[in-house]
C-alpha cells in the first residue's frame, strides 16, 4: 500500500527522538543530523532550503525505521489494499485530534478513499503503544470501508449538546467492538475488557451493575455490530437495555423506561436533558397529564418544559 507521511509530523518526530537520546547522554544521532543539516545553509539559497531539509529529515525518519514499522501494521489488514487508495500518516495537534478517517483519493474516478491516521509526534517514542494505536485505528478504518458495517459520515445529534453526548456513547460502543475483535485474534490493542467495561459503565450509572455486566458481555462477544445498531444504542438507552431481555440476570429491571439525559420526553417527543424531579408527588400535575396521555405513568418521566406548561395551565385555570 502506498503510504504518505506528513512532513510536519516527520520533523517533530525527529526532534523528539534527538531530544530523548540527548537526555540519556547519547549525542551520536544529533551530531549526524547536524552534519547533514548545517551544510544546507551554506550550499543552498533561502528558497531551496525547506525542500532540502525535508529530504534530510525523511532520510533520518527512514533510518529510524518508522515507515517500516507503520507499514508492518498496515500489512495486518490486507483488505485495505484493495478497498482504499492508500494511506496518510498525519500530525495530530492534541489528544482529541488523534484518530482515523477517510478522505477522497487522488484518483477521484476510482471512488476509493484514502485512510488518514492522525498521531501525536510523541507516540513514536513509545513503539509498543504506537503499534497498538495504529492497529486500533486501522480496525476503525476497516469498519468504515466494510459494506457489512454500513458506516455513514453523518450528524449524530440534533443540537451541539446532543451531538456531543451521542458521539461519546457511539465512540465507546465502537471501541468495544474494535478491541474485543482484536483481542480474540490475539492482537495487542489499546484497552482490555476491564477498561472498556469501566468506560461503558460510566455512561449508564443508573442501570444496575448486574444488568450492565450482562449487556456488556453480549456486546463484547458480538461479531456483527453495525453503524446503524451502534447509533440506535447511542441515541436511546432503551435500545441498550433491550439487550438484557431474556438473559439470566439476578437483578432484574422494573418494567419502566430508564430516564437518562438525551432521551425523548414521552409527551412532546423532543430529546431533553432536563427531567422533572419528583413528579409522582404532584397529584394534580399527574392527573392533568393523564387526561391528555392516558397511558402515561409518572415513572415514564416528563421534561421540564412540558411540566412547566401544565403548571401554567393550572395557574390560568
């Protein structure tokens, strides 16, 4: 597979390696680097120096065998060779910027996408972690290029707050799907089962632990998760709870909806992050709502706006 490397990433990786070796008292590579770089200032005009610097830095990048290392991880995914138009290893500016995505290939007519993996330069100072990170991201890329996964680049929420919440959940579900498969294949990846469970558990604190553990075990073993299924779970907690139906769980859930931020109000059908607390204690409000929604029960919840509307009705009457 044809791989391209971001020159700004190469430069920072080289400087990081030089600094790390100097701190250990090893100046061999630094002296070699300057013996190649310094003559450029004397032998080339100002406008030609940047290109010469890039050539030298690329030579040192290859000398450190970083391209070979990245290509070895790519070789673990032979399906990417025919499904993509190559790869780009680019510089990430922070932890949130790290990751992978698809972009248009050089040959637009082929319809194939290029895989972009963004990495922090300091990742190259920890080779075992770097390999696990790239492997994890290439599994994401493989899913994005898979017909069976059905990936779509789309908005996940109706407003910025909902987008953020749904995206966080989606990423946790997808990471569970990625790392569980890699571990079953005997590959090293970013996080083990316990770490992924803790991330999942933190999203759904109101679900009993026994239920969460049972649901997580099903997700961890699932070999056929899709973009659509993950998105449904990320948007609606009740889709997550459905997974526990029929499982041998000691602690069973009450037959009611679990109310979490971002789920739909049963009255107005809008997603809400502000639920009315203690509504079952307001007998008048409950009775008024049930006049309009006979099947509604207090445990189904009601958003703050709907509750306020019924309170206003009481005041007016």
